[in-house]
């Protein structure tokens, strides 16, 4: 009887272990998966195309379209102030006067100078006829008369504008002078609000809003002082250049008072409805993933009940919806409910109920 070789037995043990491991691995690879990965229930929508955009809201201060700063043509001492701030005035009414003692003296001196120059001229004409003076001297006399007459006209003009009169019917907004005060020429002493050009709300529009505004756009204006009323308005002017300090664009919106007395300085908010130049695809905002500024992504359904991730750019959000500037077209079906559970290429099952 042959006895087993101890060395042979030791060599066979690692070989048997290796064969067993290989068989186990081969068996795992050979056995196919018997169950598919379960499809994830989702809801989908087709983008709706709309031209409406969120309204533009501007806040500003009410004032008259025409607010005129009034000043004296010349400097002097204030002799009379006939109005107070807030007082209504009529066109041509005297509002303030300077002391005329100095200007009257200047007019009198200019008139005397004109009379003397006229006498000199008349004498030179007679002497020229008698050949006593030359033609050049007679022409100098004529020039002296012209200069004297111009000086008189200037003095009389200044005399007329030593009085401030209302250029139109209106209300005095500000009074910046008192009797006895010394004022300089051209310095504003009164500000008059006239009604002939109506009321405007002056507001500052950001660049993203200014490019959407145009003259003639309708607006609804509300004031805190009249919380239960709104007033019709219309864009009258949008600045073509930004204000250097703020980077905003000055906008004027005309306001129809509709019989209501509206004081200058009221703070108002104007709401303007605008429309996009082209219709934008709109989807529920819940479909957006990985939102970063105006960048985001969505899952769209493709053939074979799988989904793919699509990058989109958001134009704006309004009332739970997102308008998409780029990345979607009318043929796409966008996943809404269930989107947060998906990965690119995942299988889905479309359902009408929320998953």
C-alpha cells in the first residue's frame, strides 16, 4: 500500500482554494440580474410660451413738470415780499421788489447822458453844414448818441427786472428771501410751481429696467398719503445717460391728479406692466436645480423613459414660475415633481400624482 506524500498534499491545498475562489467569482459574473432598477415616479410639463414679464416698480418724488426758480436781474436790497410759501398766485402778479433808489438814480443818469449826447449830435450836424467841424467829428457825435441811448435802454431794462413777477399761474413752493436782505443778481429767491405742464413723478430706474421702458408706457401710481387710490400715469422721459453718482437713469412719469390736490414732495410708487420682445418658455420654478444667479439646470424627458440634464438661463421668476431665456424649446418635456431624486440617465415613470 502506497503512503500519501506529505509534500504533495501541501501543494494541493492552495490550488484547491484558488479554484474555489475562481468558481465563486465566475458564478457571480455568470448570474444575470433578475430585477431591473425601479423607475422613479415624476411629473412633467411642456413649457408654456408667454410674453408677459414682471412689472417694473419705480419709487420717486412728485413734483410739477415745470418748477421755475425766480430771481432778480440785478442785485440790491429787498424792499417788499408779497407772497408766502404755499400761496397761489396769478400770472403777472408782483411777488417781490428791490429798493429802487439806486436803480432809479442809474436810470436818471442814463437819461441825462442821452439828452446831452443828443444835443451834441444836433450841434455837430449844424456845424458840419457850415464847415466848422469835419465829417469825422459829426460821426463821433452820432456814435456818442447811440451809446448813450443803449445805456439808457439797459438801465430801464434793469429797472423793470428789479421786480419779480409770476410768469404763469401757480403756487409758490419755496421763499428764500426776507425784507431788508441783500441779494445778488441771478440768485434764486422764489420757486414757482406752475400747472400748465402737469405733474410728474421723478424716479431713478436701474439699467435693467431703463432698457425696458419707453416713452408712452402706461403706469399706475400710488402714494402713501392716499393708500386707497391709484392714479393713471404715463412715461414721459427716460434719460439717455446714467447719473454719474448713482448709475441710474432719471425717469419722469406724468400723473393725472383726477381732481385730487397732490402736493409736491409726495413719495409715490409707479408700477408699469411690460412685455418681452419675444415669447419666453415658462416652467414651474420647482423644476430648477443648481440655481446660481441666472444659471440653473433642469431634467428633460427623452425616449426610453430616461432623463437628461439640460443647462438653462433664467430670465426672471414671477408667481412661482420661471421664464427661461435659453436652453429650452417647445418640444421638451421638463420634469417638475421628483426632479431632486434624479441623476443624468435615470429611468423614470411619468405620473399625474405627486411622487
